[in-house]
């Protein structure tokens, strides 16, 4: 029984906390319903353990932890994709600024040498 409680404290509780942190961030486009469902499975398993159904509770909690990690990783990947798309226009704009600056510098160098050798 002590090992099962240790399992719950070391595995299930951090997984629930991680999932709750993922769900706490604003996500207008990414779907976090699967993460919430997996987290709910962990909670249900933990309740079964508390009610004396240790075998079923540990099994359901372990499955829930696995699903929470899997779905949390997928959700995080979606969020990274969205963040990358949101950052894309400024990155292109910055590149344009660098390109224009380099072009301007090139014209300045050309004008300098033209004036130097024409006079």
C-alpha cells in the first residue's frame, strides 16, 4: 500500500500539475479537450485508490498519466506551431530591414568611390 501511495505522489500528482499548467495558458486555436480528459482519468483513478479499489485505481491512474503526457505533448506542439506562425511576419519584416540596410550601405560605398575617383 505504501508503494502505491508513493507511486501516486511521484507520478500522478506531477502529471496532473503539468496538465493543469498546460491548460492554464490561453489557447484560442489549440484544442486542449483531450488533455483535460486524460487529466480527468488520472483524478478518477486517484479517487478509486482512495475508495479502496487500489488495483483498478492504480491501473486507471497510470493510463491517465500516460495519456496526459501524450496529449500534453501534442497540445504543446500545436502551441509551438501557432507561436511560430504568429512570429513569422515580424521575422520577414526584420529580414527586409536587414536587406534594405545592406542595399543602402552598398549604394553609399558605390557613391563614395564614384566621388573619390571622379574628382
